[in-house]
C-alpha cells in the first residue's frame, strides 16, 4: 500500500478518543497562540497586501483582525500570512518550522463554513499536526538544510490532512488530497526576511484546503506521490536523503503535539535566535551588564541555524527578525526583546547599530558534539578584563518537557490580541479559547473576535 493511502487510512480513522488530555492541553495552547499572533499580524503590510489581492471574495470565513469575510480558501491565505507575519507563531523541533500556522487558518475558515464544533476542530488539528510531523521525520533535516521552508513544504500536508478530517473524507479521498497537496508544496529559504516568508504559510494553508476540496469532488492524483521515483521524496530531498518508512512508523505513538510538543515563542523573531537571546538575558540579569561595559560579544550558534541568522546589517524590520546580532544587541541594551523592536525604523537605531558592531556571530565550534541544533552560547568580553559566558541548550518553551507557564502564554496572547481587540474582548476570547473543545459552533468564537475589534 502506498504512503498516501496508509496515511489516508490513519487520518480517516483518527477520532476524538485518540486525543488524550495531554494532547488536548497542547492543542488548546497551540490554538491560543496562533489566534493571538494572527490578531497581532493582521495589520502588517504583508497581511494587508494579501487581503487586498484576495478581495473581493464572497464567503462566510472571517479574516481575523478585520470585519471582512471571504470564501474559505482566500481566508486561509490571508489568515495564514497574518499568522506568520511577525514570526511569533509556535515552532516544532520535528518540523524544523512552525506547525500550527499552516493548519489552523484553513481549519477555522472551513469550520465556519460547515459550522463545526470546537471538539471537531481540535481533533482535526491534532490529526493534521501528526501527519506533517510524520512526513517531517521522513525528510528532515536534509530537507531543511537543502533550503526548503518546511513550514510551507510540509505544512501543506498538515493543512490538507486537517481539512480532510474536518470534512470527514474517507480514506481514499484523503489519500488523494495528500497526493494533490504534494504538487502544491513550495517555499524556499532564500526568501526569509521578506514578506514572502509569511506568504509561504498562507499559500500552504490555502493549498492544503484546496487539495482537500478537489479530492472531495472526485479529483484524481497519483497513488505514489510520495515514494515514486519522481515523487515528493526524490524530487525534494533526492535519492538516499530520506527515510520513507519514517513517515509511517510510530504514528501517534506518542503524538508529536505532546512529545516533543509545541515550542511557544517568547520573542517575535526567528526561533533560531532565541537561545542566544536567552543566554544574553541571563547574563544581563546575573551580572547587570550595561552596553558601555562591553568590549565585544561572540554568539555561537549551530551552523544549521546560523545560515539564515548571520545578518550583521539588517535592512528592514523583517530582516532584523533574522539577525542574531540585532536580537542579541536588543537583549543587551534593554533586557528584553519585544514587538516594538521590529516595527518602523527600530532596526536602524544608531545606538543599537553601534552595539551590533561589537557583536560577532560564528558557527558553534562544538556543534558536532551537541545533542541537537537548538542551542547557543554567548561570550561577553568586558572592558574591565572579565570574560563571562552562558550556554543555553534549548530556549525556554522549546519542548513540552520545558514548557512556559500558562500565565506567560496568556500574557503573550493578551499583548498580541490587544493590537486588534479591546482589552475586554481579548480576555473574553482567551477564556473561550481555553475551553475551545466545548464550543458547540466555531462561529461563536469568530463572532467574539469580530465583535471585539477596536475599530
């Protein structure tokens, strides 16, 4: 049996009984985080442009952060772009990218149209999350290193599987949908630091949904879209650089949303910069460091992560999100890294630029000895001759084994949501999202998001 057919059977057979309490907890967190960053990202230029291009579009699906409604595929494009606009959305160690942003915009748009319950949405979300994770196990990290953007190239399968589950497609049509989605997979890392990176996510969300809708109507696709000699694995990774069996083994054992789980970002910038930020913030807290006391800084990052974060002269707010030098400078200068650091001309602040000139980013010389590639070390040479350093194996919140407290997750949501909603509406939405699995009709939630807008 082909990989698409096997996955199709597993997705179609997945039920709410297969979502244990721990998975339900993490699903709630993933949904809370994604809705929050989408509300904050809705006003970003990339989301506004995507909305302009998609409109006019008649439909029932809410464009989050606005009062506009579109057909589900267009809403998925716009909301997916907004969800990733700030690069503040959740991450996955397995995926090597952002797991929820491709899935949930498609799911929410579709759930509004079919008036699905929150429980159905949650179950579909977990099924989609697991599907993209299994495919990620087959192709990473060669896929990531080669230059594909896994959030998009693999996220399209997550969106597709989740949509197929919500529509209750049978195994055969779900398999066809996945095969169609294989021809939709796209997104290259050369476009990181530009509006095209968040567009990747909207594109994946929309295309995953379209693949499912086509399959529902009887569209055809190849049976071996993954393992064929000219299929996804060979074309995107190349012979000898994937493990097809890994796409099928350990399905939901454990669920990937539980282990290693979702990484919730504390900072609104590329996750590859986060361990270095954590290390610098620890040094600032421990030694009371001040910029004028610092002679030089060396930030060591795994070469895989440094490829797209070694940007000593960021040229835009989006570019700054991928500059480890800029992010470490902000952490040193102000003891925090926040949304406003990536707005307007903040990236060009003369004092920060001067500080960045003393910060060097280098590949970790001990990378081969590290258990994974999510760590960093920051070494600070002080003008008084002292040399202090801090090593962070993984940023806080990077896995379910090292989670952020719920209070910090809520604070992040409220900070993001308040960009679009009134404070009261933000709190109401948060309360409903914590109990999303008990919401009888998802339009109740989207109604709260629409009614609570500031303008």
